[in-house]
């Protein structure tokens, strides 16, 4: 079995921050069109667009008010059609974000649903009576506070696993499912090439909302719904699907993305991104990560899925901080080497790699964001209000340190195109929707695209090698020296070939016998090969 999406590399575009074409400080569809040549030059195959639908923007577009209209800040449907046509002409596919766990409270379905208990759309959402005068249970929303909101008109609560402006859809209702499938078909008939499905393992809720059992991943009917979606929609199109599945472990991924499961092509795991988080405060209190633990988690996924299901490979996305600031070293001395090293460790595993905009430049978390007023993300702002202002559990300085390390806005600063004012994202004199990372004068695409030693050139070369060597796509995986706390080494095998990847995760020189090889050095972030000596953040990829 060899599907096109197994050989592909995906480039994720966060439209609001990518390229502003009309100088309103907000990225848009025509801006993406202007940069298709750049994306093509990187050597990727697929563009994943974060939500571009009509929205009140409570959660940056993940609160959708109309699945079949374009957010006017981003342009029009004609602009989207032009983008899709031009991308296809360049050989680039486009996958959309499918957000069907919840809608906006301004969606027509919810406006109808809340009118009365007998409205035809009432059962499109999850409504429950109060229990002893309060919410049906103690579930908390993903952005703080209760997951239940009392609606005065009908005296019932509706469930929202995220913002109160994001009411959850009731997937038990066949009419709701039919409407979702029809919407999906209309996008696929338009020519889009697949979907990234937002928190798709949340769509099946338990029937009983009493007690304190936690929501809500991998519910009782989730596989039934996804198999129905596959049968009713997806099997009729040659498209790519990837499900965002918080809390899923490899054995569950086999159910969602197994080759014979008839559900999804692959899932996004979050396990590897939990290695530096706090047990109580999550991303707001940071701990040094353990390389041993990081290696073990990712290696478990490689081994468990090989031959049975397909992996997705990512370090970054719109919800995660910049990887070079997280697992590398974003200082001027080591940023380039560590960004290349992290890229190679990921891209030479088995699975479909995802590059998040700016990752290919080695973009960093913004050190110039010093105040809570610099941030825009609802998760950051609500957590600061709760933990600092209301409960006084963290000091402002502690919270800001956590935000700077882990907050979602680290990934959402404007794309750094040039050293000109506003980094070429928008015109000089325009105020972008969120501030720029001040290092855009030194870290930008204009500096990197023509530089053979740049992070961009390294990523492009990885994409070239992926097309040349089937072992990169299909080889098996073996972790070497699992207890090594400084060096990650692994081996891939296919037929009579072996690929060896050795990476130093520290700035200190390390000596490891495994790093010496008489094979062909396919790729390295240093000009010379020092054999068993690994210099700071050195990575070597050998073909044996």
C-alpha cells in the first residue's frame, strides 16, 4: 500500500499571520496566493489551511458561524476558488480545517436551537436541565470555567468544551450528521484535497452527564461516527484526512488510523508535547524536558504503527510554541544548528511530516512580548485572569514566563518575509493584528531562500531526499541507546538499505561510537564529518 499522502510533506498556513495583501494588518487568501511560489520552492506537496470560514473570532476562527462562507477578513469565495486553482496548477494540494465538534453560538443552527425546547434544531446541540440549581456536572471548559452555560430563554444549560461561544454539536442526532456530511461533500466537490479534523475524538459524548467523570475523548460512538463519515463521504474521494486526537495513545491510534479501520488516514498525537508540562498547571509552569522520555514516546509511536497505521510527524503548529525555543536553543550562536537538527530528527522518521509556517526559517518565540497586553489568544488571556488576577496562584512574572515558553501566540506572530518594516507581512505604518517578533530583521525568508547554509535550504534538501529514497518513507524504525540523555540515535531499514540518524540535543561536544559510520553521509548541519565526535546540536544522516 502506497498512498500519495504517505509520500507527501504538508505545509501548515495560519492565514491570519501569513501574508496581508490589502494592508489591514490581517493575513488573507490573496496573500497566500502571492506566496504560493515560495511554498512550492520549499518542496512540499500539501497546504493545510487553518479555518477560513465566517466567524466572530472568539477563538481565532475555530468558532464557525457558517461552514460555507469565507471570513470577510480573509476575502471571498472567489478568492478561495482562485487560490485553489493556482495551487493545483502548481501541483500543490489544499486541505481544510474541519471543525465539527462545535460551532459558534452565532451559527444559524445554534440561533435556532436556543429559541425553544421544541425547535427543529434543538437537538443539534447538547442541552440539559439544571441539577440542584446548578450545572449538570463539574466539567470544566478548555479555556477555563464551567463547560456548561445557562441559557435564560429556555432555562437549560448547553455544553461547550471550549469557549462559551463554542457550543458542542450533538453527534447522536442523525440529522446533524447528515448536514455535516453534506457540507463536507460540497467542499470536496469544489476540489479541496482533504481535511484536518479539529478535536475529532471529542465528538462522541457519554450519555450520562451526572457525576464527575471527565470529558470526553474517545467516547462510546466515536468509531461508529467516523466509519459512517468514511462510508458516506470520504471513500468516494482520493483525499487525505488527519484527526486531531488529544489523549490518544498508539493502541488507540490503530483504531482511528489503522489501514483496515476505514476511518482516518492518520492522527495527531499530543503525547510527545507533554514532556515539559506541569501536572497541575499544564503549559503555564514549565519544566526541563527529558530527552529520554521524548525519544521513548516518539519511538513507541514509530514501532507500534509500523505496518498497521500511518504516523503524522510534527513539532509545531498554531497551538504550540516554536520548537527551536522549546527543544533546541534559540540563541544567536545555536539557533540555526538546533533548528536543522530538530528538523532532521523528525523528517527521517516514518510518517507524513508537517512544517508549520516559519519553522523552515527557524523562527523563534518572541522575546519582545513582555506584557499580557502583547497577547491575543483567548486561552492565554483567560488563564492569566484565572491564575493571576482571580486566584493569585501564580505571580504575573511566573505566568508570563510560562506564556513566553509555551503559549499559543508564540506560533501566531506574523510570518517573517523580509527585513523591511513589518517584516513584509503588511505595509509599513500598518498595525498588525498581533505584534511582530522583533528578530525579523535577522530571521526572514529573504535572507534564507538564497543561502545554501540556511534553515530553509536544509528543509528543502530534506524534502528532496524524501522523494529520492523510499527508505525515508517506508523503512522500519529502531531506537538506539534509549537511555542516552544527550544524543538521539535511531536506525531505519528497508530491503537491503539502512538509514542511521544521530543527533546531539546539547550545545556541548559529545563523543559516541554510533556517530562514526563508513556509509554515505546524506545530510548534516556541519560541513565536515568528525566521526564519533558530535559538535553542538550536530545531526548526521547516513545511508548504509
